[in-house]
């Protein structure tokens, strides 16, 4: 079933249609949420919120638009909201006062662990930079689709993407990773 047919099934109340939508796009949506939230349970919660919002808004969905960028737009907005909420709640930690949190990877980089280093560098980016980087490089959205997803002009998206790449390159360079 293609996307327009899926939308029609959802609108007509087909009980199998929500399952089909979720099965088709769960991996993509969860991948974005996990990158943004850096926490599996938070990403799962935001993924669930995304599909709930999408299913509620399906009646007004423009069938001429592709579903994937629309879902990623909803997911990006849900992630931003969740990150703001997360910033307001106290961080609970098991580290006693006066104890240092030692980064097990603070030594020289393993030249064979580019993926790990890139993951570490991505986590250090500002959330909006990380979001546009992931939407462009992992989700393969166009600048226009990303601009719509983050509610910013295309020029801002390009600037954020450029800054994200520069910060990633700087981080990798400081860690001794050559690409």
C-alpha cells in the first residue's frame, strides 16, 4: 500500500492502518528521536507522542505531501519540546558530591572507532544543530523539508548545518581522528 492509500485507509477508519503507518515509519522516527534525546526511554516516549499527534492530525494531512518528512517534522517538534521540559526537571545522578565523573573515552582516540567518535561529537552539538545534521545526513531530507520541520528559514538551516559540520570536524580533529 502506497502512502496516499495509507492516508485514505487511516481517514476511513481502517483498524489496521495505524499499525501499518507505525510499522512503516517507526524506525525512521525513533532514529531521529534517539539522536536528539540521547536516551532510549525518552526517545521511545517522543516516538509514541509523534505517532499519536500524527494520527490525530491525519484528517487535515495534505495527501500531496510525502508522509515521511511530515512525521519527521512532528518528531522534531516533539523532541524540542521534550528537551525543553527535560531542561526544567532536576537531573538525578548516582554520583556522590565531590566524586568526579570520569569519561572512559577521555584518552587518545581509537583510530578504528570513527563511529563512536562521531556519536560522541554529535552528542556535544547544540540540539538545533544536531537536529538539522541528522535530518540532512541521516534522514536525507532536503533543505526545504528541514526548514519546514524546524520552522526556520532555509538560510538558517544551511547555517546551522555548516556550523554543525565545523564543530564535528573540530571535535574529531581535537580527538586525533583523521577522516
